[in-house]
């Protein structure tokens, strides 16, 4: 999963995706237990693709196959600026044809001088995707080498704690999976058949330590070359016990030195440095102009991360306390160090408690803690994981209870914490002085998130000074969400300020004017399907030391102010205790219009000088979807846990997330052989049905896949949408259902006709409406002519209609049908004549002569006659009578209609 753009998420029977995109990440949808990152699918499989080799018991949790025409900025940062002897520039990064290429070139800024400027590229997942341990793999082709330049696939500790700030390897190490150098030394040494792997820790200066295949890289077996024009896989299997480095699935080096336990990010880079003993001296004339054949470059086909399955690692929730509610800090998962937590000191519970004495995490006791215990003074880069249990999946806000005493003499004493959901970074909190080491204060985290059972929530400590951690609170918001950054509003008065403590690295401030009304206006706010009451949750900061002051901020909804006992409501903000602390406040907005048709304004009242900082706002509604069949609509999310991910072992389709997808999640990976999604045992009615498939196809061309229902397959063409994250695409197909059906959408032909990328969001099944009728009536009360009622205990309801032997006499039943249809008419009767009785049935003017067999006597009403009749939509006249023939008697007890 990953942090999502703050885009309004609407979810109805047929969802729409409003186009008011918000530029900054703030909303997280965590639909799958695996830390999967929804990176882009490759539109074609190359003939020379490297063979992936994930270890046994590992599952795919991250993948980028570089589909599209540009790098996805929500996954990768492009670092720009000077680095070593070159300048990192965005122009060095190219994405096309399912590949990423990083190139190096030289611009001659002054002819005849040595003032050449080298340009190259550097990308990283820092702050977007970080992961401790696993199998990290990339498929890379080294296209061109040159002295003085090298290419690398490597890992670094994430957040703001690089290795030069860590005291040892456990808190962070540089992990070089492959550093490709063309040559080294003044007299060039050919390195094209050697793989260089390395580890660095304790900084790069006085205390620097390293190990690796250096100074001489590891020679490859069988004469393999890194410069053979083919893709090869380069990988590291990183566990709490050791590192193993692989080339094309074959181990080339392993070590137990420099073991890191830090959440780390992925880096792909090219660098330039004129160093005789490293990559050699840069060429006198540089590397040629951009696009020249002499440009050093490398091409990446994919990057993947695999994680050890929980069933193998043993990670599980410590208890089953469900959310909404509170998770106690000390109730982190079971599974042990490196799986459920990392604690450097290994000291275990503190002196005041033996709670969870079998774990290494520092736990102390105090009556002020919410459950009597708290996690005590975690160190830099330590982390804790919590597996979520909930029976109420949906959107949540989260907050933490933290206490600390700040060292005011040290400006670096900042008490930083990072938060992750399913491995995806949610944001950063700073904890200032709370008034005591057990004076716990509540702070909201920067992102809203979608949670369901099995998701993980991680807390990582980046503080340079200790803090005490008591609890995490999860507040349920609803099943539908429209999330906005504060700075996305139309502002009149308030200004935008940058801050690393905010969801989008910015907040708005400036509601403190005493002379001018200042406003922040949010347009096209969603009222969802039906309008009415919508919940608004604000994340804000307000440091107030004067309890007699109010904030003076109102809320206006579609031109009307929220009211409080007949007066305009002033939002009841409470002090956050520091400008670095943030809280959530929730209000109900009444009378919202259905759909994205509302305007919500935050407005100062021009009498207060109390400033308010607004980070973000989310509008939510709890609208469970009806899931019914039989002529109605059945909606099924592709990512639902009951579905089956199809594909060859190790290359199955899988769940990923994006805010534009309904419920923030979808299935990707359908460009792989036999890959797709199966919806098993669907009960959506029987007969003819229409299946609508909602999808995104950012390949730039149509994508063909198979739709298969109960083994009957048809090819479906999915036209291109505007981008990989445009899930507005929909196609329809007509199918026949049995009432319990297996439905598959997958790559069937595995050739050039169906290899393009496709992302499946959800399907809607609409069965052809089968009109139904189920009517019953007693015969008495329907008689006409000389027919009369009689009574007997054996008859239904103790009565019947007699004298069908009289001319033009009988019963008439008028019944309404919902549509033209066939139905079964059933007549309960008694016939004691000793012979068959003939009577005429007339349905809407159409006569049919019926024969009623005998019963054992006139008081035996067990006779049942059935036949199929045609009904018309609306009123139908059903008449049973003697019409000329049929002089025999008959007693009619009851009638029914059904289909």
C-alpha cells in the first residue's frame, strides 16, 4: 500500500472519481495485509527478461515495472543538485516501454577549458516506501560503461536518520546490492564480469566501518558478463541473521557483518567521481552530449521486494482488541525482534514491571498510563508493529499518547516519531515538553487511513532524545471519504507555510485577524449518495495559554453557518500544548447536497486574535453498500479477501492501493502470464446478466483480457484511460449465470494480443430482472352467478365455494403481475362426484378447459390442480366457471400464483 493523494473517494453502486486532485499525500488506503505498493505495470514482456528468484515462503509486497511515460512521484523522489563530480537532474530519468533508464552526459560550458559539467540521475523511495528485511531484487541491464562513472542499486536507512547519524549498524547501514563500475585504476581493470556488493555503517568518516567484495568485486561464474546486453537480476536477502547477495538467483556473497534493523528505502543511481582507485578517472572530453552513444547508462526493468510470510515469521497480534478503540503501546505484535519490533538495547521490561517479560522492549508501569503500562524511552530507529483487528473496515483517524521532558539547551532535542501503515509512511510527529515523563498528551498523526483486519500499523522512533509512548487511538470516520489538504482550499487571508509535521508538508494559517474576515473555501465537497449529515474532521494546531480566549472560526455550509443554540457556532478548538503538536476535531455538517456539489468555508469572525493552523480536512459518511442479486446490482471489489489471485507461482496478480480506486484499492499484475483475479462462488442471481468491469489502463493502448464465467470465456477489450491512476474506465459484457458462479478476469492467451497492463478496480453484476409473483387467495369472496360459499372444517380457512354446476357460475380472481410472465396457477379443490369434473378457465379472455380428478368425498379438499398460465404486466382476470359444458359439481377451496 502507499500514501495516497488527498482525492475525494466516493463509493456508491457506480462510483465516480471527482477531478479535484489534491497535490499532497494525506489519505492512506490499507486494503491488504502485505506491504504492497501499487507501482505501475509493464505493458510488454521483453524477450530477454531476467528470471526472478524469490526465496521459498516469501511473498511479493512491492513492485514497480515502470509502465507509463514518467516516474511516479508518489513512489519515487528525484534527487536534484550537486553530488560528487556531477549534478543530479530530472532529465537524466526516462521512463518508456516499461523500462526506467538513468543516463549520464556532459555539457561543455566553456570551449577549450576544463569546465565540463556532468549530469546524471538519482531516485529514492525515501519517505514513501521503507522496509526492514526481505528479498530486494531488480532486473537491470547495463547498457554503457565508462571510467569515472558507476551505477548502483542500493538501500539506505529512511527518514531523517542516515548512517552518518547512527551509532552502529543495527540502527542503520548502507546496503549496496550492486555497484557497477566499468573499470578502475589508472591502467584500466575490466570489471564487467564482476559483481561489487558492500555494506557501510558508523558514518563515512572517523568511525566508518565497511565490508564487501572490495577492493576486488566478486567474479561471476561461467564467464557471465554484466555488459552482455541482457537483463540480469541483482538481489539481497536481508534477514536479522545475515545478508545474502544474488546474481540471477545464484548466491555470490554472504556476511553476518553490519546487520541493520532499520526501515530502509530503495535507491537507483548513477554517479560520477574521478577516483583512480574506485571507478577510474573521468574521460578528458567527458561523456558526450545528452543522447550520445558514449553516455553511461543503465536500464531497469523492475524493482521488487518480497517479505517473509507471517505464517513463517510467526508475526501476529498480541491480543485481539478490536478497533475502533485503543491499542496499548506495550501490546505490540508477537514474533520477536526483527519481526514484530526492533529494540536495540535488548533490556526488556523496566524495573517497575514484568509485563511481557519474554520480550526485549523496554516497558514500564505507571498509574497515569492508560493501561498501567507504557513503552519507555525507545532509541533512534527502534520500531514496533501492531496487527489491526476490526469488524468495522473503513476510514480512520489515528492519534498517539506521548510524554517527554524537553532539553531546552539542545535544539536537536525534537522527539520525532514516524508512522507507517502496511510499510507505507504516514507522516512524522514531533513531541515537545508535555510537563513530565508520564504526563501523556494526545497527538494526531498526519494522515487519514483506510483500515481492515490484518493491516499493520508501525511506529518508528527517530527522536534524538527519549520519549515515553503509551497508546494509539483509532477513531472510525466512515465508509466514504473526501479528503483535502488545507492548502488546497481557495484562501482569502490565510497563508501557506511548510512543515514536515503535516500530511502534505504544508499547512494554512492566518485566521487571527481582528479587522478582516479570513476564509478557506473548499469547493465541490462530496455529500455522497443521499446528502444530509456529513462528518467533517479537521487536523489543527493551536497553542493557547489563555483559557479565556476563543478561536473565532466558523463553518459555513452552502451559505449557511453551523449553529449552536441559535448563534453561529465557533469551532470548539482546544489547545494542542505546542505549535508542533496537532489534534483532530470532528463536527457534523447538516443538509449537505448529494454528490460533489457542496461548498464548505472556514471563516474567522474578525474579533479574535487567536491563530489556527489547519493541516487537512476529511469529509466522511457511513454508507454501507447493498449487496443483493436477483435483478438488482451486486458490487464486488477486486481486492476483497475472498477473491483468488491468479497467475504462475511467484508471479500472481496482487492487491495494490490508490486513492482514485474505489475503497482505495485494486488488483494489478495482469500483464503476467495467466495472471488475473477470480471471484469465486458468486451468488448474484441466475440467467442473463451484465457484468461491468471498472478499471484503469494507463498503457496508452487498448488492453485485451479474458472474462470467463464457469469455464465459458470471451475476450474483452479495455480501452486506455488517461493514466495509470484513472479508474474511470468501464466495459460491459453479457454473460449467463447459474446462481453460484466463478468469474475470472485474466490474461489467457499469453501472447502479444493480451500482454498489456490493466488494473481491475471492481465489478458490478446486474442480472436481468426476473419478475416474480407469489399470490394466494381463499376462493370464498370471489364467487359470481349462482355460486355460493359453504363451510367445512376440512377446507382451508373453514370455507369453500360451491355450485360450479350452475350455468355461468364460478369464481373470478383479479391479480396484478409486475411484468409479462409465466406463472404456475394452483387450485385447491374437492370433487366428490365420483368422476372427473370439467370446468372452464379463462385468463385475460383466453379459455382453457380443465379436468379435475375426483377426491375421496365432498369433504376431502386435498385435490390440487396445477398449470402454467401467461400473465401480462398489470391487472389480470382469472375466471374459473361453468361455461356451457361441465355440468358436474366442484368445490373450490383456494388458489395461488407463483413463479
